[in-house]
């Protein structure tokens, strides 16, 4: 691992100043479960680490009023067991509880989770580290070098939102649930504060897959805000993995329903595990509005969610799997008690 | 990772053997020197070492580290506490599980620098003198290991699993323990051991 300097400021303002003073090569680190992991693989190469976890008063969870507000440093494990979140927004609690392991959820922050990098095997492997015999091309890791996943071992790759440069899946579960609930992030920078829908935090790979997030260097995510919605009660995060637990999604669906009896007033649907960013399934939502929810309408909506999906050599199964994951998620959410 | 064993002051360079040979306290004491304090400003020079004071198994343990050092390497290489194991070094196997301020974490993905002033508990700190912790005894009673490599991590995770209130059913135990991989496949015994300790309602 390359050497770096390390500081741990105790206020957000001091962190921003430290970032600016450090110049190029500066990075924030929170739990470190994504960044430090990739530093060990020599994929991330920061020269200056600014640890944000000592910033005071940035790990609160607020559930009063008309919104939920999770400060960026709140551990995933704390948000996952918050009483209001568990009762009124199972989709949020489940997206966290089904991610990683309890050890990692105790370390990882809900802010850092939004900015974790892809688990694409070609991105992670072949950076020339000690264990890698060769370097695989990867446009995300080494812009312009090519993509070894296209035409390679692409079983885990995206079927939605990919480009000719990159097919890497956006790995997080929590962002998928947040996108379904129209959440936004509060951001602090040298210019002051701004807010941004979580959906807009993620860029499509296009020709520049190395540019993943719509943040300016030095900006800090201070909080994640979820507008309260009655649909939260009838919600779920359904995640299909290669093993029963402790694995990234092959396909997942975040679903929240606003129902009148059996009829869907409004459905919110987002997909994970199959797309290059958290994927809101607008066509599927439109498909269901005003309809009775049955197994048949659920699978029709599931298929609509995969509109435009394109498979590579080994990941075609994901299209049908994701459609059925959406359908099952709809049926699970509908069985939950409304507000 | 290299450089983790050197202090910032060239005159007090310490070899791995010295660190491992001495007691944890001794090894650490040699290393107390001009380590940079962990604070915001001014920016430390590149390559500067850090002086941190984690409370390891109940003892304040000042130690000077290279900022790259993981908590796992700090424990094993600098403090001679080799109970926590390195399986994957990437957060994937759970063999390195320890507790920080009572919560289980993967020590391989924890920057040692983060433990300044915090309580770190390892498997060595679990037993009460020569008396085994009830979870250690239960692992023996239920044959919850074969090669034993994953065991320190399993036991630290198992204790946390009970404290978190998750040992309510076999399914819940399995889910809560999913971050700990056992290559030998001793899972049935591991779940038995945890269910046994939880069932006896003992404080762990
Ligand atoms: C074995 C393993 C399995 C996993 N399984 C899953 C899974 O199933 N599902 C899932 O969703 N995730 C999974 N993860 C990923 C894990 O959830 C993320 O790594 C974690 O949430 C990242 O949070 P962190 O605080 O550790 O971020 P860090 O690694 O500290 O930071 C990540 C990035 O965010 C930036 N950053 C952090 N905080 C801020 C902030 N407040 N403002 C601005 N920038 C910031 C950092 O600069 C860095 O670029 C897994 C990880 C591992 C190692
Ligand atoms: S060594 Fe830390 S999780 Fe494997
Ligand atoms: S006992 Fe051998 S790995 Fe678990």
C-alpha cells in the first residue's frame, strides 16, 4: 500500500479545510470498508486521508416531523434497528440488514455506503497487486484501457444502464431503497450547503465510467433525508443472492405501495444488482397505477421494470430473475399492514 | 504492508521479533516517541507515524504506527496478540473479528489509527484469567471447530450475537453469524454452542 498522511478533524468545516489544504490526492475516509479495502488492492491510491468519523454531531438519526434524517456517520447497523425505521419503512431496514455482515455494518456508515465502489471482478482484480499475475483492462480503474468484462466472465454484470465502456453493477442495497423513496442527500462544501436527490448522485457510465458520483472533490455528504410517505409501511427490500446471506445482490427490488384495498394507487419500484446505478423502474410503476395487484399484474410489472435490458454472454438469467424479484417484492409488500 | 514495525524515530527502530518476543506492554513502551498527534492541523509530513493509545483488553497501550497499519496487523505484529486471525484481509471471512467499544468489527478493514482512545477486546481478553469464557467452553463442548483457524473470530462474533439479542432462534443465529466463514464447515456445532449459551440465559 502506498503511504499517506492521516488526520482526524472534529468538525465538518475543519475536514473541508483539511481536504483543500491537502490538495490533489486527498480523500475522506469514513468506515473504510470500501476505500481501505481498495487501497490494499492498490486500486485506490490516496495520498492524504481525512478521517471524518471524529466529526462531532454527525451520526444522529431523526424521525420526528415530516421526514427521516440520517446523518452521514450513523452506522448502517444503527439505522437498521431504529424502531421507527423498522416499523414504518421496512424497505430501508431490510436494505441495510441484508447488506454485508454485522461486523461490517458496525463499521460502515450510511453516508459512505452511498459512495462505495463496484464489486466488478475485473475492476477489483488485476490492478497489478501482488496476487495478480496480470493487469486486466478496466475503464473505471484505468480510463481508456478497455473493458475486460465485456465478452469476458460477465455473469455478475449489469443488464441495464451499461455502455460500450463499462458494465459494472452499482453494488449498494441502501441506495436502491433510498431511490425508491425519493430520498435526497445534504451536501456541505466550501461554497456552502446544497441538496441532491440520491438518484442524481449516480452517473451512468457512458464513455466516462471512472466518473461515478455527482460530487465535487472536497464536498461532504452530511445527511440523508427521506420524505415521510404512508407507502413506507407496505414496503420491502427483496434481495436474491448466490447464497442465503452475506453476498451482494444478483437481483434486488425495493418496493413501496400506496394501496386502496387491492388496488394500487401508486407503486414505487427500484432495482439493484442488475444496473449500473440504482435503477428506478418508472415504466413498471406506471404499469401498476390504478390496477389490482395480483400475481399476474405483478409479473407484468416486473417485466416492465426490465424494459430495455440487454444481456451479455453469461448474465441473461438476470433479466428474468430481476422481473420475478420485482413481482415477489410486490406481493410481499402488499401483505404488510398499511399505515 | 511494510513499515508498520518502525517508529518515527530512527534510533528506536524495533524489529518484529522484539515486538513479538516482549509482552504487549513492553513492546509498546519502546515505541512511545515523537509520533504525530491525531488531529486536524497542521498537516503531518508524508510518511509520518502516529502515536495512538488504544485500550487493548483493558490496558491503555500507547503505540506508534505507520498510518497504513490495520488493527489486525497492529494486534498481531506489534502487540503480539495473535488470537485474531488473517483469513482474507478484505472483510470477507470474519476470522479477524474483535470488539471495539463492545461492538464487533472486522479488524482487517479497520485502520489502527481509528482505535486511538477506544476499547479493543480480542479473544485474549475474553477469558477471565485461566477460566474460560462460557462461549469458549461451549465451543469445546459442542465440537464447534476442526482446524480452529476461524474459531477466535467465531467466538468474538458469537458473544456479540448474544449481546445484540439475536440468538433467538437457530435461523436468527445463522443470519447473525453469516459474516464468519468456516472452511471446515463446523457450522452445526457453532450454532449449537451459541444456542446453548443463549439458552442458559447467562450474561456473556
Ligand atoms: C465483504 C463485504 C461485503 C459487503 N456486502 C455488501 C452488501 O451486500 N451490500 C452493500 O450495500 N454493501 C456491501 N458492502 C459494502 C459496504 O456496505 C460499504 O463498503 C460501506 O457501506 C461503505 O461505507 P464506509 O463508511 O465504510 O465508507 P468508506 O470506505 O470509508 O468510504 C467510501 C467512499 O465514500 C467516501 N465518503 C465516505 N463518507 C463520506 C462523506 N460523509 N462525505 C463524502 N464522502 C464520503 C470516501 O471518500 C470513499 O470514497 C460489503 C463490503 C464488504 C467488504
Ligand atoms: S481477515 Fe478480516 S474478514 Fe477476513
Ligand atoms: S474450524 Fe477450520 S475454518 Fe473453521
